[in-house]
């Protein structure tokens, strides 16, 4: 399948109503880069393209012209089961990710069975300059290291991240809300000691209050841990709540 054939297939599956919705929720992506292919169709196409003999030409064609091609790229990588090859694919792609959706939907099968081999890369990615490389690293810690592989070292790593970038701070908040749902007693001190910056601290509590996995009693206590937002952070909090 050639590059032109791939793009033609994407446009054949275009849903303009869906594209209009995506434009609203993807502020970091230019509107003319969004074709509007629905996610299940992209995921199915990714499975097909992964088995295509010309897939490497598509993966090497960076940066892609369209957001939907970025999505397709993420779904192709997600099919890879060989860890070493997968890491090479991920590291080649991460610097080109420019939005939260592609970042969060990149979920390589190879990572699930290789958590120990993955950790050194997470440690490297979380120190990167690129916003979505850092977000991806936090997402991997949330996905693979909050259950039987949990260690206090991991929330400590996430709590140490300091950034003014909205999509990093939101991922930190999401991480701690999920961590509270899965490791409440171990993670609670991070909130009690105000380890996070104020906006992220409050957002983590807000997300926890919205979670069905947090008990009513826990929610009552978490509400008491909220801190007053000040200055710019108060404005950002108000904006993020709409």
C-alpha cells in the first residue's frame, strides 16, 4: 500500500461531522490537518497496515501531513510485539506527536510483557523537552505500574515533574487520581503533604471526586485537602472547569 493509497483510504472514510468535533477538542492541531476518520476505523486500518509490506515507508514519512495519519501511525506501532523493534518505532515517533489524543492512544502491545525493560526508557522520556514525550512517560507509569508492580518510587517520579504545560499537568493530575483509586493509602500522603503544585493538586482531587473507584468516605476527606487557588492559577482553574 503506497502513501497515496493510504491517504486516499483515509479520505474515503472521512466523517465531516466528526472532524468538526475533533477540531474543538484538539486545540494544538490545525483544523486543516484533521480529516475526520473515526477511531475504530483508524484502529482497524492500523491492524491491516501493520501487516503491509510497505508499512515502514509510511512510518518513516515524518512529520505526517494529517492528524489522522498520526493516529494511524500510533495504532500501527501499538500492534508491534517485539520489544526492541517497538522501542525504536516509539522513539522515532514521539518527537512528532503534537496532541493529547495521539499521545494517549499510543499503547504498544510489546510493553505489556516487558515492564522491567520499559522502565529505563520511561525515566528518560519523563525528562524530555517535548510535552507529549513527558505526557507519554507519565501515561506509561499510570498504565503499567499502579497494580502489582507498584512502588512508591513511581509517584515520586511523577510528583517531581514541574511544568507550565497544561497537557503535562493534566496527566500528572490524572495519574494521581488513578493512583488514589488503586493505591489510596500509599499515595494519599502526596496530597496531604502538598507535594504537587497547587493547580495540579486540586485537579487531582477533582478527578478523584469524579471517580466511582473512590469511596464516599475518601471523597469527604479529599475535599478537605483542596488548597485555595491564587492569581494565575485561580484563572486557570476557572478556565479548566468549563
